[in-house]
């Protein structure tokens, strides 16, 4: 085996992985909304969750994408952790469909000509103005690349004559003579290879090629497949280490599920493997195998992969609640997690940019709720007269303002990374709108902090408002509070279900009341009802409150997709 042979194998693997990734992303953009609705709606019970996870994963050819979508729904509160675990179980079943595609089309049928036909068919879709058609073209393009990668990988492996390579044959023979330790070794190798390549499908393809050429005995090959099932969960667990509690729990549930499956199969390993082989008329302990029998080993690997995941799901589906309790006990809630971290956006991006926008939407809604909570501090600051308690609450308001600055920066940074991916035209518009939402929400927090600073200056100069001024400020704050609550409704519910005229009317009322108070303030100062400086502090509060109303309109405009709201 030369250095060129190794490079060729790596190149074929890269072609296969690129094809699967492109195919998965294209299908998710083509039918992403439908898939998200399916995950959200078809999980009424654990069996429906398993069926949904299997169907979605079989369609998009990526259990990782299904798992990440599921985690985002747990974060958003659309799925419980119990429902998410059932979907992840189904995703494990759905991912076995990939192994069957490889076994049937990669080794038994010559699809090299079909690949070129698919390439040709995909080209017209790329020139379409419709984003949906372009996404379908990406799907066909990736499908063709996947078949091409499989065919070139198989052809090159045959040209290399691995069965005549003494070094390779001796390695598998020596490491296969250690009894049960050999099985454990290949489970570890399969897990590490999958972790390094970050594609269980790629390692499955290599395993099938080694078995079909007669180089790798079936026992070691199935042990590699078992390791791949653990390795595919390690990637998500490493990515989830810096994510929120829900993401870490879902990732740990996936690891727990697959590890349990590997453990019970190891207990009955050889009888189980012999049973699977007998289904295809192959003796697992045979030393001399014909080329036809070697080819059947690819079907045996696919059959084992399916049987492993189906049986493991059948065993554990009745223990989902216990799995939930276990992962919750292993990863408890952190009281300080929400103070300085984003709630819904993880540290790593989702598998496709389109899916990441969903988390960003939820994060801006959370940002809005934090702004409303911060606004509530102003009521208490208005009532407080004692210096120490006032300073404590003012400091807390300042802390919230700093957090809001960080939230805007982190959301913008996340969306910038999302926009670097392949987005549909609608997705690009959503990125711009969400960025504007975050910017306007940060401006609301700035205005709330300005209100607190004005009250702080009033306290330091021993100024106080008249009873009438307090009443006017209270009424203005109530109008703005209603405005903010309407904004939260727009951020947390579908904009199609809301009446935008309510926001328009509320903004008119705020503007009219501000104008009335401004005129009255001039008359009251002229009538010497209070000092000029008191009037300045008073109108600073009123004007800042009116600004918050303007920012609310801007947030709603962004949420409506940039639709201009006429308020004057």
C-alpha cells in the first residue's frame, strides 16, 4: 500500500462525506419547515416520537441533524426531554437506512452511470430563481456525489488488492486472536475513528469495504459498527459541553442509550452475530469464504446495525422516564446559568444554517423578556427613598444593561456565523430581521438604564417630584408596560395570529400623552409649581419612556419581516 493509495482512500471518503452533507443540507432547506412541524407535532407519545425520529432521519440521512433539531425544540419548550429521548431513539433507527443504501447500491449495483445522470439533472435547478428548486438541486447534487464517492471508494479498494497485502492481513489476524479483548479493541477503534472523522457513515463504508474484500473478519467488523454507534454520540457530547443544560442532557441521553446497547450486545456477542449471519446463509466462523459470501457480509453489517438499534429501542422505550431522571441527576440545573449565558443559542452551530435561525428567534424572545424584567426595576426605583436600597437596585439595573450589551453582541456574532452558511433567500431576510430585533431590544435596555440614571441624579441632588408628576409618570409607565407586553406576544407567537393595529394604537396613545405632558410641564414651570431642574428630570423620564415605545415599534417591524408600521 503506497502513500498515494492512502491519499486516494481519504479523497474518496471526502467525496462520500461531502455528498452526504450536501444532500442532507439540500433536503433540510427544501423541506425544513415541514420537518420541524413533523418533529413538533408528531411526538404525542413515545412511539410516535420514535417513528417521527426514524422517518425524519431516514429522509435527511443525518441523525446528527435530527438530534440537533430535537435539542433546539427542547430548549424552546416545544418538546419535553422525554419526547426528545424518544425522537433520538428513532433517529438511531433512521440512520440505519444509510447502511442499507451503501450495502445495496454501493456494493451490489453499479450506479456510476446513474451518478452522472443525477449530476446532469441537478444543473438546471441551480439556475432557477426559486429557492425551493435550488435546494432540491442541491439534494440531487449531493445524492450523486454520495453514489460517486461509494463507487470510487469500492473500485479503489478492489484495485489495491487488500486481501494480498500481508501487513494488513496480519494486523487483522493478530489483533483478532485475543478473544474478547479483540472485540473490545475494535469497539474502541470504531468509536475513535468515528469521533475523528465525525461521520459514522464514512467509517461504516470503510468497514463494509474491508469485509467485502475478505480482509476483515465479520466479528471485528461488527465490533467496529458497535464502536461507531458510540463514537457518533461522543461528537454531540463534546459540542454540548459548553452548551446549556437541556442540550447537555439530550446529548448524554443519546450516549447512555447507545452505550447500554453495546453493553448488552457484548454479553451475547458471538451467538448474536452467528444468528445475524445465519439469516444470510453465512457461517460466521468460516475461515474460507467465497467472493459471493464476502459480498453478503455487507448485508450482514447493515442487518446487524438495524437489529441492534431496533432491539435496543424496543428494550429501552419503556424506561424513557428512568433515562430522563438519570440524565437530570447527572446534569443538574445551575442557578447561575441564566445570568451571563444565552439561553437557547448553543456554542456550536447547528448542522445547517436554516435550523440555527430557529434558536436565534427563541433567543431574541428571551432577550425581550429580560428587557421587560429590567423595566420593572424602574417602578421600585421610583418608590425608594433610602440610599442603600436604592444603590443596590440601581447597581442591579446597571448589571442588566451590561448583560444586554453582551447578549446583542453574542446574538449578532452567532447570526454572522449562520449567514456564512448556505441560506435560502427567506433565511437571509430572517438573519437581517433578527439582528435588527436584537439591536432594538438592546436600545430598550439602554433607555431603561437611562431612566435609572435620571432617577439616580434626582436622588443625589435631593430633588423630588410632585404628587401630580408621580401620577403622570405612573400612567406613562403603564402605557409603556402594555406596549412591552404586546411586543413579547409578537416575539413569542406567530405574527400571523396578532393584530398589528393594537401596537399602532398604543404608540399613538404614548405619543399623544407625551405631547400633552410636555406642554403642561412648560405651563407648570411658568406657574412655579416646581423648580426648573425638577421639570428637566421629569421630562427626561417622559421622553425616555416615549423612546421605548418607538423601539417597541421597531422590534415589531423587524418581527414582521421589515414591514413598515405607520405611527404618525
